[in-house]
């Protein structure tokens, strides 16, 4: 009987990224990563073409993840929100004005998470977007290296779980 979980043909595996946003989304992706690592062709064929990423505002939640690599656990909250908000308001950026209400006043200090304050999550995402973009770009480039012969050309799958 053939093993349907083990691919042998080169150029047949589509690079796939799983991105968990928030605590629940990250835990779901962590479970998917754990299951993927148990597949018979994980190390030889799937690992170079698969990435698991967590984006969250809480380091404690990210530290509890077991299967998402530490370099792919991106914290988007640890910064001086008051200074960033002041800078954004002075810049008069029309894009920022769409999501940053004039009445918003950030909490003082660095908190372990966004505290269920949606605007703080948006602010963290906006502030850390260059870091996020660079990490995703690096992961895509790793999957596109010429020595990954199992990769199916011209396709990528991205799955995101938000919560």
C-alpha cells in the first residue's frame, strides 16, 4: 500500500505559511506546527517549504508556544506608545488618521499585552510592520532557494488565523 503522506516527486509541494494573530490564533498555529512535525516527510521535504508564525501583543503567550520557532514569534507591543502616537499625530498621515482616533490616549508604560484594547493592537501592528514585512520576506526567500527541489513553482499558500 502506498504512503500517501510521503511525496517523492520533485516540484510537487506548494510552499505554505501559517500565521497566527493573537493568543488563540497563535495557539492554533502552534498545534498545526506540532502535527506537521510528525509527518513522515517533514524533515526531508516539508520543513524547508513550511513556516509557522505568531504575531501577538503578549510575550507570555508567545513563550508558552512549543512548536513555532522563536524567531517566528513576533511581539508587536513593547514600545513607547505615547511617543509613537505623538509622532503619528504630528505627521498628519491620512492613512493613520483612518484608524487612530483623535480621542485615543495610550496607557503609560509597557504592558504585557494590548489589554483587549483593539487600538493598541492596531498601533503595535502599524509600528512593527517593517519588522513583520522583513521577517516574512526572509521566510519567502528561504523557501525560494534553488536547493529546495520539492517546491512547486509559481505558487504559495498563506493561511491566517485571527483571534
